[in-house]
């Protein structure tokens, strides 16, 4: 049996922090090596414990980082100093601008989840697994909101994608493999592969490494410029 992943948690609310610790540790898949209350303490804990992953709130007042973006700024610094450490940012904001701010330097090893979904242990563990493997996850409700807005604005890239391709793109935002997308949408794997390749072509991502194209496709479609 593999050793549990080593995690550092950061949230300025004690009950949330401890509840998250208990939730993760009862899974047997994650061991919490430190739980802290602000972004400055988070960076100190990462330097001391060198965890596999951090799970941080997006806002933690009372630190040296930008107000309202403390978790995101800390995430960027962690990834710069410890590129092997995955980061899951928990947010109460469905506004995709916060997700874009997280992904503005790239998407590898980063996840953006809504805080009201962390009670779903499978979703949280899935995001942790993805970021520790160098993957990315974008909160599906954020993707849905931006897809609707982009379609209403009739952005050229949005207009070029069919309804099925937008469904596949939404599944890609969850970090699902082609096989996982096929199962979710009741398609064959070959049909999913065709849709994915068409999406890459329409969004001008044909030359990028495949693992990064999947998240880049989602972000580019929603209007970010990674």
C-alpha cells in the first residue's frame, strides 16, 4: 500500500481547517503534516515540511499578500519555489476571474475548487491526485458560467465549437481522461478522441504538449490568455 500523500492545509477559520484535516486523514490517502491560519505561515510550513500538496483557502486576511488573493499569491510562490508540490485552492467565488488569476502563469499542478464542494471527499481527493501528478482541475460550475457567457457574447472560438464539443470541453475541465469522458457522456473512446482533437484544432492548440493542451483549451475557450 502506498504511503499517504503529505499535505499542508491553510484556512483562517479553525473549524474549517480542522474539519478538512479530519476529512482528509480519515480517507487514509492523505496525511496532514501542518495546518495553518494564513498565507505567510503556509509558505513557512511548505519550506519546513516539503509536502506533496497544499490545500489553501483563497482568502486569508492579515498577511503580506494582496488582499483577497492571499491564497492565489501563496500558490504562485509555492509553485515557483517547490515545483513538485501540487496546489488546490478552495474558493467561495464562482467568478471565473479568480480562477484565471490562479492560472495566469500556467496550469500545471493547480486546481480551483468551490469551497462548498469540499464535503465531497471523492472530488477533493481527485483534485489532490491530479495536482500531485502535474495535472489541473477547474471548478465545473465556473466553467459552466463562463461557457454560457461566452456563447451569449458570440465569441468566434465559442461559435466554432459544436454542442457536443462544448460538452467534451466541460468534461476536460474536470481533468478526466478520454476514457473517463467517454463513460460520462456515453460515447466511444474514439469519438471522444475525435472531438478532443477537433477542439485543439479550432482553438489553435495543435502544437502544445497534450497534457497541457487539455486545460489550456478550457482556459482559452473561456477567454484567458495563458
